[in-house]
C-alpha cells in the first residue's frame, strides 16, 4: 500500500455500510420523490415543474411554449433525475382524466384514457391553468414560504407552494416509496371547501359531522361509488377500500338489448379493459355478449356491449362487474409528509394540515406586507415634511456642494432618516404640483390605515381565520363544480329509501315473466259486472299471472316453480304505467332462464326479530304437496337465489303464503274442491326438505290452484272465482276442519258456464277486488257488492268476458280509495 494512503482507509462491516446506505436511500425516496407534502399536496418534481412555469412566465393567458423548454429548465436547475421522469410528471398534471382539477393547460397529444403515450416533448406545448396561479402560486413573492438551495447550491427553490387551493384533498395523489406507499383519492372542491370552513368554525368537529359536507371521493372520470363503508373507513382512519363501478345502462336498439357504458372507474385503461373482456368471451368465461364496440368520440366515452337474444342483461352486467374492470377497488392510503415526516392522516387530519399551512402563509404574508407598508409610510412621512418646507429645502439643496452634503443637511435640519433624505433628493419636480401633493398625502393616510389593519390581523387569530375562509371561498366560487361520481348505498347501509315515498304499489307479474310496479291509485273502482279497463299490455300469448299490493319499502320474497327463492325491494322493481308490459324478470333478478316466478310474498321488515320469529312460510305445489319453513330461513337477502323446497317427483311450486301460529290452511283445486286444516298439522322443516301431502287430488288432471291462510271464525269470508268470471263469497265455517291430505269438500259448483276454479281469497267488507283478465283488462270492485252464499252454489257474474277470454289473476286489497273517489262512487 502506498505510504500516503496509510491511515485513511477505515475497515467496516459490509452489512453495516449496506444498512446505512439503504436507510439513506429510503429516506431520500420518501422525502424527495414519492410522497406528497401535506401542505400543498405536491411531490418535489411536481412543485419544481410548476415553479419553473412561474419563473418562465407561462401564465394562463400567455402564449403556449414547447414543453421541452420547461422540462430542460427543471432538469438543469432543480431536478437532475432525467427528462423522461419530468415529462411524465408534467403530462399527468395536464390530463383531465388523471387529475380532478388539472394544473397545466396542454396543447397537443398528452395521452388518452386508452393508455396511449403522449407525443414527444418537442411536439407538445403547455402553459399554466388559471387555478394553478390563483390556487397554488399566489403570494409566492411575499416571503410566505421557505426557500432552500437546489441540488448544486446555485439557486433557491420553494419548499412548499403557498396558495389557497386544498390540492392534496381535491386532486389526490399516488406514489410508491421504500417501505411505504400512498394512494389518496380526489374529492370535489365545493365539498372540501365547505368542510374546511366548518372545521375552522368548529375546531372540535367530528368526522361524522365533516361527512355531512364531504360525501365521498369524486373521481375525474365519474363512475359510481358502490357502498360507502370503505369511504367511511378512509375518512375515519386514513385507510379504506372504495368500490367504484362504471356507469352502465341497459338499453334496447332494433329489438336487441345493449349495455352502454358512459363512465369508467378511475385509472381504468379503456383499451385494456375491452381487450380483457374479449379474451374472457373467447375463453367462454363470459357469456351473453355478441359484440363490443368502442364508440367514444370528442363528445365523451361510450362503450357498447351488444347482447345475444337469449342473454339476460342484468346477469351479463353483473358478470362484467365481477370479471372485468367495470368494477374496481380504490384502496385509500393517506400517507403524506407532515413537516418532513411521513404520517397516515384521516380526513380531519388532512384538513387541519391545510388550515395550519394557510395560517402560516397568512401570518408571513401579513408580516411582509407590514414591513413594506412601514417602509412606504416612513418614506411618505419624509415626503410630507419636504412638502411642508419645500422652499427652504430647495434652497438648501441648491446651496449644497454635492448630494452627500445635501443629504446630511436634510437629516440634521429636519430630523429625517437617511432613507427619507435620499428619497427627497430623488423626488421629481412634478411631485411639487398640487395634484401630486394631494396624492402623496392621500397615499400617506391610506398606508397608515393599511398598517393598522395589518397589525389587527397579526393580533387576532379569528381575523386570520376569516381571511383563510374568504380566500378559499373565492377559489370555490371560481372553480367549484358539481360532483361527477355518483354514490350508491348498498342494502346494509342507510340508503336512498328515505327519499322514496312509501306509496302502495300494484305488482304485476305475467305468465311469460314480465314484471312491473304501478301506483295503486291509478286503478279506479267500478261496479260488479263491469267490463274493466286496460290493466296491462302483453304479448298475444301472454297474460297476467300474479298480482299483489305492497308498499314501496316492503321486501318481496319471490318463489319460482323450480323451488328457488329470490329477494327484492318493491321500489327496485321497474315502474310502469297501468298499460305497460313491464320488464323481463331475468333483467331484474338473477333468475335462471326457463324458470318462472309463481308466488310472491310481501314482508314489511326482514330485520325485525319480533316479527320474523313468529311467522312461517307455507309452500304448496300443484300436486298437493305442502311444506312449512320458518321465516328466519329467508332473512338474509343476497343477489343469488336459495333453495326453498325440493321435489320428490315431477311437480312445480304453486303458492307461498306467510302464516302465523293458529292459522288455518285451505287448499283449493281446479275441480272446485277445497280442504281446511290447522297449520299445526304441518311441522316446520328445513329449506331443502320435500314436504308432506296437503290434499289428495280426485283425478290425474286435477291440480291445486291456490292456498290461503286465515283464522277460523264467522267473520272470515272466502271468495272463489271461476275462469269464466263467476264468483261468490261464503263463510269459512261452511268448511269443516279435517286433517291434511283429505280430498276436501265442494267450494263452488263447477259447470261449463262457470269454467274451472282459478282463485280463492280471504276477503273482508273493507276490501276491494282487483280482477285481471288474460286479455289484460282489469276491474276493481268493492267486496261489499257481493253477498254471502252457500258453499255449493255457482255464484254470480263478477266480470263480463269475451268468449275466448278467461280470468287470469285475482287480488284482494284494503279499500284505499280517497274521500273524493268514494263520493264520486
């Protein structure tokens, strides 16, 4: 070893040196590259880009400049990490699909939502957006923030930008450091501004109260936030998983159904998403789609999925949400630098950092303005002295040997400072005119008042907070806009139900599976024997099958002929006019093609244990099998159906009824017989059981047409209706109680004139009847018009039918006529 090198090499363990070097590297990445500052929401490269735009005078109203120029300035002066990294950061600041409020105004190709790269920097141009000047760079020249040396100590750069825009909250950011990462969602400027002002007014405000102002993130690409539990977690803890869906609608074009997507989740690459969807279709992992077209243009985004004729649109859309990026999760992780140290902040913490930063800016700006005002006032006071003694001062100056002698004489004779004396010597002769004299005096008085206000600001924190709010309100008024991202609450949360009137609805389900809901008030009452009004428009071979009345907030349990059960809220069903056909139920619920809903039960509240625990669901099949299941087995709604009954042989589920302890069950068959027995004759079973015999059929072609449950007393009337429009009501006590499985007794005298039995209902005097024909005509009448008759009679004509027409559905409802309708009746 050469002699001069001895004593200058220190041996150390390599693991210690690696550890130290890696820690230094990690700290550099965390503080100088990847994480944003909590005060201005910018990473160092972003801040340097905007500062260079400021230095170069690339204002919002100035001509565009080639982006290569500011990239070179940033690279050479402040950020020696490669022009590619700088240009990529600049491009992101200009993309309206990346930032909720873009900070750079681009001209040229700056990339697309399809992942297309921007043009080279020699082709593109840019300048600042106005919101950048007003919201981030304002007051930078008033010593409002600290400056630090650049990488070679030749220049100074700001450590943070001072403006009033809450950039971190409204634009969000993402970054990966060493050992930590950040992923912050953008928000709406109006909502954030209102929350900041509320926090200033009430420093002890809770996050729940802040959420009255900030609903959820607001992404630049719109979309739908599906469920707010993740939003709530993010606001409370700084971490949360926000589910975002595309905005998709199901439409019909040339008798073909389409799914049209007009908004995508944030940061989803449209081209990649379409390519993945096509791959899933080709691999048979996604069915029901015939074609995909990207019809996006300058008017906006539009992706069209043409569906196959046998496809169920609702099922296809759910699969798209599940298997493609039409639904993604945005994982919020609010890690940011607070005074140089990384911290995880919740919503209130981020707002408090903004308020703290703006408070420091207002104080420093006021102090600088005070220094300037004091200096100006000091100079103006010298001018006033000079104006008061103008003639002797002129003579003094003329007699002086040079400027230094004149300055010393002025200071000695008029007790002026050196600055004042120098200012007097530099006054122009035009200042001696009357108008200029009055301007000096007016400026002197104005500066004194300004100084008093500046002192008041520095002495009063409340006044400083008012200034912060006023400046934020100015930004909000100029740049605030409406939300782009819609919020959809899921079934487990406080939902949109409170905005929907709980009106009574008529739910109509046709034989071919078309369902709709219609306001009950649209069906007017008529007298017995009327023709009826048009109640639904159906295909020639279709007719109404099930009609029930329920309130808009009720749950519906829908049972299919295969024994499956599905859930739906009434208001979630498609709404239609009295004469509309409705919508295919497979487009509303995930019901298998070929299966049909046969019975619907309405339930007020599935979460009310006192209500649910005392009730059962009684199921009946066409072949007379009956089964009782506890209602608690159906109290967990999901989008998929569950098994309600298993069949031992070729059979179909016909009817489902909600029963209570002490009820009696009556099963009726189309041949005109009925059996009556206690519900206790049937023990409760599990959902997958097959059931027991409820009635014995008289011949092979006979089948059950209906089931009712009712107390057994003289006040209860049974209504039976035949296919040809005949009906009657009789007392339940006319039906003797037997054991289940009996053949039953006659309930109506069936003749060719009456047709077979089609319906059996429990009615009271205050009930109305809604009778719907296979042709779609509906008549509504009062039960009071029907007198009680014997069990074995054929009844009276209820509806006048055309020769080929039949009764399709009968429903008994409470008399909900208004007083005016009753008077008219």
